[in-house]
C-alpha cells in the first residue's frame, strides 16, 4: 500500500504521540491510548498538518482499511504492519536529522573551500 505524505505524517505523529505519552509509564507497565477525536484535535492544534478535520478523518479511515491502525473500544492502536511502516519512516527521518546535525557543527574540510561573491 502506497501512503501519501499526509498519511505518513499522521502515522508518524500517532507513533511519536504514543511514545511521548507512554514513556513515563513504561516502568509501571501501563500504557495510555487516545480516541480518534482527541488525536485529530491534537493534530489540528499543532498546525503541522494543514488538512481540514474531515480530510483527517478520511486519512485515518484509509489507514484503517490498509490495516495500519485499528480501533479497540474507540481507541486508536497501531497494528504490527503500522509499526513496521512507522519504523521505516523513523529510520528515513533519522537520516535527514543526522545530515542536519552534521552540517550544523562547524567542521573544517580537508580541502580549502572556494568562495565567490554574488
């Protein structure tokens, strides 16, 4: 199943949201889940995803049809297939972050750089 950019962002946001929400509870063997409505409101208030509310509902339905997420008592859960795709997205994102961090640190190259004035 080929995911659109928005669907990938939604899946990634859901994974990161659950990671940040459940990280303090890991040692207590508890986990929190959220409803579809609460997650959509969170995405809308973040401003990162600029889709309308109905479009977000539709994208979540497509993710459910693709067996990437499922609902358990009205709470969103990632399936094993969704977790695998989330890990691929995370690996891809880490490569971009690593490049940004590499170039943000001033390192002297082995060769001299040529500068031009524009």
